[in-house]
């Protein structure tokens, strides 16, 4: 697969390490959320057959974490964004 | 019709005119007591044991494609019970015992062949870990033994003992491990279930679930609605897709695992072997092909195919372990979709919907589990109680912190 | 400062050497000081101004820039690897910290890497046996991270027949071996 | 025999004679020959035996689809099993031997199977060998296994090397026949980067095998001209002997270049083969079409081959396969073979044309409406039986029969992404359907355009389409004139006749009867057909047989062929040597080595190294006179505890963490608190995964207000760094934190023991007295003017420091430390002694950091701060992880000091039965403590914290070891820590 890196352009997926569903961005706050909320966050997945937003790390590249939107049936990659930008857009900060 | 050597001879002498269809192609009835979704190994085994052991009437298996077309038809055929953790080992040992009696049980030669499985050891830490494992196996009534480097060399002199990047120091061996002719497992169970009146319905895809007041009434399919008192889902690889019909999200991701077979070669490797310093495991089929594989590709996929980096990684492992295979040729590669669960272990449990039961999350260990999975799922469906060897395979183990994490990788499915 | 301290090159020699395979040359460089210079959050202006004042180039992604004494190539958002002559800038952090003050996080990287200068005809044919960089089309000054022999390597294209590599120091010998073997299959 | 069947013409170099041997007999051939063409030229038709029935076989084809003519090529360690004689390029000195036959190819004892074939039907083994129960594995299966396989590996290491490489292009053209050449030419002239790859050693594809003309030129000459023009274009790369074997995602193709297979041995330094990873923007598959036979009784004898192959041998290689040749066809292309052979002077005794209305060939006995129903000849064809249109039968003597049942477009690569092909009735064949690999289109015969002109036009048009999609405008050019005849095929899949066997899959011996049996038993799905009969599972993957099998099944079930379906091809297109896929990664080069800066010094000391990941670490350093490793390790431990020892700890991960939020960041990633750490101090940190299990541990120092240096375990250096990047980019994207690995930048040594300070005082320029540099102190120092770092931390329990200098000075520092330590009898200690001392101190490491253990399990539960949010804090509190009877870290000593402990042993209560319910836990790590004079171990024991003082059994069934042990505190040595604070 080739990942369209938002900074570096097309890059071989071989350079990346996969983590999983981009919903992992939405980590609950440990001081307010309890076990049930964390359990759902960490363990349950939509696991769609189709478009999937997912986290990839450019380990053998520029070390950026990306959110890649990819079709899990065809492996076609629709887009890739910096995960940091996505996280900020979802309200994450410090 | 009962199969035997005499029958084969008799048919040979009379032109093979007497062989009957191995299963019927019945039209779906309006309703069943039990509907099993998924005509792969686990679904067929479930139906078989339900019909045979629990004497239940009116059972159907719904298969979206052809019988045995799931992972039972695309795996590397290994059976073993060399598990570490309490939640797993009794179950897989139960499965291995069922394998050992399977041919007699369903009168079909699935070629269960216990030629031994060897896990190679390359470091002292690995030896410690495999010692822990071997002892856990023995405490569970399974067999395990340590094989020294010299013993191993006598068994497999062609391994890279003298020029290895990571030296081979010995192995953990389970002699009762081995291989089975995978398609025959599906066919044997299908035949046995069919003979006991189970309707095996091919080309029948579940497209929805009818649930009222928290209770399942049946399933919508491409061949119409089929009512059911109880529905058991055994569709590993597609678990999330099917259970989404019931509004459930699962602790499962679907991943592709590639597997490979070489051209047919004269006998070379007797048992099953796993490399401990790279991603490579291998056995040789009765036809002579080296059947081998490695790690999953690592990204969510429903594509039943993988990519080059993993193929190369597997080949590198193979060449590092046994440099004699350089001139053997890889003949065919394929991919299966794995239910990769959050701790690497399966789920056989009731669900939040009354009458809906789930069997999945087999990661890439599903084939060897087929008999016990079928038996335990049948047990659960018939009695509403988990089978004693499968009590740990609950959904709520993640909520309660009772994960069964053989590899110690945590909640990241692609690492299991 | 360290006259009394004898150093070894990444390849384990007293002095850097050149290996020749046919027309291909691999020269270890132990005379390049290296530091990572990372922008601290919210310090963009001060950072840029400091860099400009001290002549530290800050090339955009996929590029390297040379200069005296400082050269640089981009490594990750808001971080560059800055080079300087080892003889004059051995303690490169001590040189750069006063330049950037609180605007940057600076870390010595000199000895984290082995530096090889590669030269010879048809470098493309050589490199394509090692990594998937499309060397034939990328411009001079191109800088990227890539994989060679399972190792993460920074590759800087310095001309049609010149490439500089920064590879992990601990694997210097393995990387050299891979370079030699690939050259031999062309030579 | 001396090339008795060689006729005039062909693309072979008759000026040079190559000697070769097959099964010990010597023959001659010429450059340009394949092994098959050369053997056929020498009158050798018998080249192999089939898989199941051991039927005598000769080549069916002249290409890579060959199912029959498989041989052992070369000998000794270079022996290649299952090599297709039809594509093996002849070289001087080539040796080949037959396979799957004993004692010889002509007299194969296993041919008894052929006599017993009525017992060995499809799937017979599933129905038998079940009685008595134990006999399957003990008797039947071993016999079956012994008979398995085709060719043999020698079990010797492959002596050749393999390369891997990357190539990039705008357009990859797969196949250099008329379509591929035209496509490459069109795109090449337009200036885009083109790679043209072809499996053959001579580009041109079918044009090399035909006498057709293109634009008035002989086809082969036209091809050579195009190849020459392409070679002159700098933007075009020609890759002959290169088979594109697989289509992967995003336009990445795998191809195997046979660099040296046409040579006796590879030239020095050169690989045998190269695996190319071709990165393309677009690809055109112009892989042509493969002819298929027609099944009839005994249609597998040597001498019976595809009609196109028969004429290829004549046209390209100047070989007449037989002196009397017949042709059996259901289409016009078969007639072309008859015409070409006749033109070559080969006697064509009859054309058996199943059609009644085909064009009549002049001057040849053309039997229309006729079918071949049987053949004779034990080791080679001697005659055929023909059923004439009249219904009468006639026997015709012949030594070669060319069969043409039509042509299957090579949809192989197009179906690698599981695209289903489409049926085209006019050519009765599958063509590429929707859903193929993105960016790949088929052209020419591969797309179903079977005429030469169709191929040229297809290649041209598809190349134009590619150019347009790349944003390049190119105008259609004039195409040269070429034949454009239709196939006029009237489908005939098998000849219904009699009770004999008609082969579909020749190698696997799948016959029409087997398909019938499958249908009878309801294995009617195409997948069931394949799996039950093994149709298409041989080394040729059904290139010639699959469609026939499906057609027969369709006929039996009364379904149309497209309704019956098709199995799809999986990669690779043709089998690939494992060596090529592995490349250089084998032996010691399997993975790169990582060496520490003082590796050279350690080697000089005679250190024993151990693999730790890719690192080589000093395990121990034997001294003269020491005969066992234990002697060395004991000495290293005792000497360190007595005076001072030095250990290379460079491999521990080191990460610089800077920024104004560095402290807050560390509070998130560690379960304990770091924001309170004073500058100039360090602290042990425990890092959890989000699931609450321990991820990693290490010491992190605060070098300045906004600057920390973290250490990780050697094993987790990379994953921790990845995790930190995840935390700072994904979870807390606005934190001002910058991180960089410095693992390799610094050479770092532990100096431990009562004299550690005295030693270091001689090396370090600053005051490092306890007052100036207290326990857990950390900071920059100089050593004889050289910048360095010093940490007062102890893994051994001794007064200890870690001292670091830039890596290039690591060797010098090691030498300097040893020199300074001479007066203290300083020793070097390795990982074994390190392990002894850390276990004596009860520190967790590899065996305990197993990913399955929580802080509580390790006795470190109090480290998890609930006052702040950190990764893993919440889920570490789940009920299953906090139960009082969960595993706890304990120390273990044998009740008898001589008692033997073994890591991996399990705890059992004394007197408890040996069963799962009694399993109390296990010993995680074990060492011999020279200090205590006995084995000691750490272990995880259920409710272990409540069992201190208990006597238990530690049992290792694998070694038969059963030791009474005392459960003790894991802190065996100096539990109050007086030494390291000293």
C-alpha cells in the first residue's frame, strides 16, 4: 500500500506501523471517566468493512502519526491527515 | 451411507455408481429451533454436535457462500494444544482429544496426523517462557517435552545450526500436535450434520436480525426470513459485520493472515515447526507441499489478500531457519480474514440479546479449535451454560480485567 | 577538549576509511557534528529569527541545505538535524543553545549515526537495490528517511553521483556490508 | 541421437553447440533452445511422470503453463526440483534428471497406481483408512507421505545469493508480445517512464513462435525492431527474463528477474535471481493467452501437446516433435498449426476438426466433424483413434498430436485482487472482469483480443488511455497491418466416449471421471470441485485445465459456465524461489547486528556475546582457567560486590525529552509522578499500557527544568519511543514536548560496587562525593575534559553509577575505567552477572515484565498514583486485576541450599495433586547466587504476598525436577538498601 503522507507525499506503507481505529484519539479523562467508559474506549470497535479511519505511525519516516482513511475491503486509501491536527480538531489539547 | 475401505473397493469394481451426495441442498424452512449462522468449520461442528450430542431437532446452518469456504478452507491445518494460560489450555486440550477421535466419530477420514509440533528456542528467556508453558500444559493433562539442540539436530539436520543469526538452542515439543486435512474437516462435519437431519443451506447470507423486546426471533437472509428460537453466530472473520445486525460492537478487529504453499516436494519435514526468531512456521502436507506462514499483515482488512512486506518477512524467516529451501518455489499464497480479539483469545458467550449467542474472536487459532468450539458452542446453545473448558471465553472479561493474553500484548489486536 | 580521548569511528577504526567496490566508493565520515534542533511550542518567530541570525538553515520537508558552518535537513515537523564541522563544533549543542535559547530543544546526535558518503556512476542502480527512493527523479538536495537492510537511514542526494547516508551507528558494519554486497552485484 | 528432429529455421544459434544431459544421457542443442526444445530436437518426448498415477509424460506446452515436463535441473546443492523444461534456458553443461519416478523414468514402479486408478478416485482417502483406528497414522499415512511430492530438495543449503530491488515507473507493461510491445512503444514515445517486463529470454511473445507478418515484416523481426527502438529510449527499461508474479496494493508489483539461471553458476558477486518491487502508477497486463487442450481418453501421452506449442517448436526452435503429426482442433487457430507445420515440411497426416463448418485446409487430410477418442503408445504417442463424422472410427498412426481447444486469456494477474472474470461466449473463455487491481488494465490477447492486429491495437489503445489518465495527450498512430482473423471456435471441452480416463489436470491426474464423481457427491461448487478433486492445485495452478473442469461441471449440472463460476488465481503467476523472496536476509545477515561502542574492546577480552534483540551484549568474560560459564559469572558477581565491576549498559533505550510541558508529559506516561522530581535527580519510573499492565520501566533523570532523559529497557526502546510520539501527537497534541532518541549517541557503563566512587573519582572531573552527588543524583559532568553524563543509580544493589560519553569515546572510556579500576581489581561483568545481582535485589526484568503483569503483581502497586491521570491508571483498577489472590512477585529459595531451581517451574502446594487447580504460579527468573551460595529465583505466586515463609514445591515436569522451596521476600540482598546509599 502507498500512504499519501500529508507532508511527504506518497510513502510505502512498509515504512509505517499500524495501531488501529482512530477512535483511540478520543481517550477519556482518567480523573473523570470510570472503568466502563475506558473499557468501551479501549476494547470495542466498529471494525467496518469499508471506510475505516485508522492510526498509522511513520516509524521509518518522519515519525508523524497519521489518521488514514482506508477501505478495508479494497485497501484503497482515500486520505491521510496528521493525527495531531485531527486530535486538535476533536478538542484535544494538553 | 457408511464409508469404509470395503465400500471404496466395492464401488471401484462397480464404476462408482453408488456414491451418494455428501449433503443435501434443502430449501430453508420457515423456522428452526436453532439457526447457526456460518457454514465454516465452527458452524458445521456446532450443528453436528448439537444434533449428535444434544439431540436437538430442527437445526439449520446458513452459509453465505459454499460450505467450508471460510477459514476452515484457507488455513495452515495445524492442530496443537500448547497453550499457556488457564483460560485456554483446557479448552485446546479438549479440542485435541476430540481431534484424536474425530475420524471414528464422524466416519470421515480428515487425516488427523499427530507428527508433532516444535517451537524453536533461541534465547534463555525463551527457554524459561517455554518451560513455564510446557509445565502449564502438563498440569492440564496435555503432553509437552523439551528437546535439546542435539536431539533437534538429529531430527532436522538441515536447520541452520551453524551459521544462524539467532542460534537454535532447543525446542518445546508437543508430540500430539500435528496437522489435519482442513477441507475434510468441514466436509466430515457437514456430512455428519446432514445425516442427522441438519439443513445445510448454502448461498444464504444473513442480512439482518429480527429482535423484539430484547429477544431474537430469527434472521433476515438473502433467501427470506428464517425464524429461530436460538441463533448462534459462528462467522469468525466477519463477526463484526454480522453482529452489527444486532447493534453490537465487538472487542474484535478483522485482519488478514497470509498463508503459503510450495510446489510439491518429496518428504522433507515430518512435523510442524515454528521459528522463534522470526515469523515463520511450516509443515509439509501429505501431498508434499510445504505449508507455511508468518505474521498477520497488521492492518484491518476484509480483502482476503495481503501485501509483499509480510511475504518477504516470512520468506526471510524461512531462509534463515532452513537455507535449503532457497530453491523450493512458492506456489500459491492466499489470505484469510481473522477475528483478532483484544487479548488474542476467543469468545463463546451469550449476548445482551436473549436467544443470540456468539462464537468468534479466534484470531489465527481457530482451525485447531474447531471440534471443541463446536462442542462448547453447542453446549452453550443447548444448556445456556458454558462448557467447563470454555468458561473464561466471556465478553465481560475485558470489563472485569480477566483478559486471557497469551502473548502479553494488551489491547492491540494486531499484536496477538 | 578531548585530545587525550581517542575516538573510534562507527566502523571501529581509528580513522575513517573508504571502501571501494568496483567503481563505487563508500567513505565513512566521522567529521560531521550533528544535533537535533526542535522548535518549542509558540516560539516560531524567535526560532526562525535565531536560526537566520546564526545562519542555521531550516529547509522544508524532504530537503537538505548546506552552509557554513551549518547545514541541515528536515526530519519531522518542527525538527531539523543540523550539521557542522566536527573539528570546530564537536560540542555542537554548546554552539547552538546560545543561538536558540528557550526557543528550541536541542540534542546532540553526532554519535547516534554513522555517516557514509557514497559516490560512483549509476548511483540509482546501486541504491535501488537497497531502498525504495526513486533516486533518478528526486532533485539534488533531496533528503528523506528510508529503509535499507531493515535499518532506518537518512538519505541525502547531493548530486547525480553523490549520496550521503546517516544510518544507525550501532549497525554501521551491517549497513556497510549491505552497501558492499549491493555494489558487488553491479560491479 | 543427434538432434534427429531438428528442422530448418528458428531463432536458435546453430553456430554454437551446447552439450547437456538428461538422466545421464548426453545431448546437443543450441543457444536459444529451452531444455524441452533441445530434448525434443533429440527425439526425447518422455520427460516426466504425473503426480498420482505416475503416467509417462512429455511437454504439453512450450511455455510457463507447463504441467508435465518437470525435471530436476542441475545437481548437488543447486538442484532445482519441479523445473519446467519448457522455459529452462539451455546452457552448456546443463544437467537435468527426471523426478517422481523410480527406479527410472521409463520403468517407474509407482506406475502401479495407474493400474489401480479405479480405486484412487477423487477424495477416496476421505472414505477409507479409518480402520483400525490407529492404522491411519501408523501405517497408511506414512505410506502416502513417502509417495508424496514431485521433485526433491537436496537438503543442502542453497549456495546462491538473491537480490532484492525497487523500480519505479509511470507504466509497467507485463508481457512483450505484440500488445505489450505496442503499449510500451506508444507510452515510451510519449516520454513517460515505462518498464517492459517479459518472462521469456527473448522478447516478442507469440511473435517468436509464428510466421505471421506485421507491416510486411516477419513478426519476429518486427518485434526485434521495436525492442531495439525501446532500448534506445532513456525513459524505457526493458526487463527480459523477468516474470511479474504478483499484483499488490497501490500499483506495486512483484517481479522475479532470472539473472543467472541461464548460466552454469552465477558470476562472482552476482545474484541468481532478483526480486523486483515495481512501483507503478499504471500497469498494462499484456500477458497473452494460453491454449487449452480438449479432454479425450488417454490424452496425456508424450507427443500429445497443444497445437500452438507444436508450431512454436517448429517455428521458433526448428523442431519437429514427430515425424507424423496430427492436429485436433475446434477452432481456426489449430488449422494454423497444421499449415505452419506443413510449410516446414513436417508431414501432417490429418487434421481432426470437431467443427463441421470450418474452412478447409488445402492439401491436408482435413476430417471435419471428427473427434479424437483415444490414443496409443506406452511411453510416447504411436497413434490415435478418430471418430469420423460418419460415426465410424479410424486409427491413425502418428507420433505427435497437436490439440487446440481454444485460448484462455491470461487473467491470472488481473485476478490477484480477487476480481471475478467475465465469460465471453465468442471465444468461449474468461476475460478480465471488473474489480481488478486499481490502475491495471488488460490489453491484447490477455483482454480477449486474440488476433495479431487485435493485440497491436489493444496495446496501442490501452497505452493511449493510460497516457490520458496521466494527463498526457498523445494521438493515435497508424498501426501496422497484421492478421485479424477470428477464432471461429465451436466449444468442445471433452470428447464423450467410453469408460477410459480423459485428463483435465494432467499433473494432478484429475480426469473427467473425477469431475463426474464430484458432481455425483454434490461437490458442485467450483471451490468444492477444486478442493475435492485437486483440480488446478498442481504447480501450473490449472492454467490449461481449470476452464475445462468448470465446463465439464457446467455440463453435468446443466448450468452455464459463468453460472458455474470460476476459481480465481492467486499470486504468484508462476512459482517463485523462496530464496528470491528472502533476498540477502539469511544466515548471519538475517537481521542487522547492533554493536556497542566498546564491542571491539570486549572482543579483545574474549567476551562471550549474547543476542538481545539485534544487539550483541557481553554475556560474561571468561578468564583463563575458567572452564564453566558459572565460574566466570560467579567471579564477576563476587568481585563486583566485593570491590567494583563495570558493565556495558549502552543498549538501554535513552530518550531526550524536552519542552515546557515535559514534566506534565511524564506524569501522563508514567504511573508515578515526575513533575516533582528535582533538577539533578533521577527516579525509577513505571510505564503502563492503557490496559493497566506494565509496559516498561526505567530511570528518568531531570537534567534541567524542561529537560529529562528517560531510560527504557533494551527490548522496548523502540516501542516506548513510538508510544511517546503517540502520546504527544495524538493524545496531548498541544503539549510543548520534543523527543529524540539518544540510545546510540552515548556509550554508557555501569560502575558498581563498594569502590565504584573511588574508581570514578579518578575519571570524573567533578566532586562526586555522597554529599555532592547523592543517591539518585544525575547530571552533566566532564571526564578529563570530555563531556559526559553521570547517574547515581543501582540495578545491582551496590553503590553504583552509570557514566556516559559520546559513543565514539566509548572504547576509550572503557579502557580508562579498567585502567583506573586496576588498583581495585575491577572486573567487567556481563548480562549474566547483571541478572544475578538484579535478582538478588528483587528488581523486575524480562521474565517479570512479560506484558501479562500489573504493577500490583510486581509488588509495585503503590506506584500507581491515583492523584493524576496517567496511561493505564483507570483500567489497572479492574476487579480482576486487583484481587487479593492474584499473582504477586515473591522470592524463592530452595529449602535445601543444594536444591535446584529452574525458571518456568510451577508452584504446587506440598501434598496437592498434580492438576490445574493446584497450579500456584511459576518461577519467572532463576540464578545461582554466589553471595547466598544457592539458587534463587523470582516468581509469580497466587496471593504470594500472603505466603512469605511458606514451603512449597517448584516442579519442572519437563526435566523431572521437583524441589522444595521457601517463599521469601524478593529482596534477597541488602533489603534495607544500605549499600547503594553508601
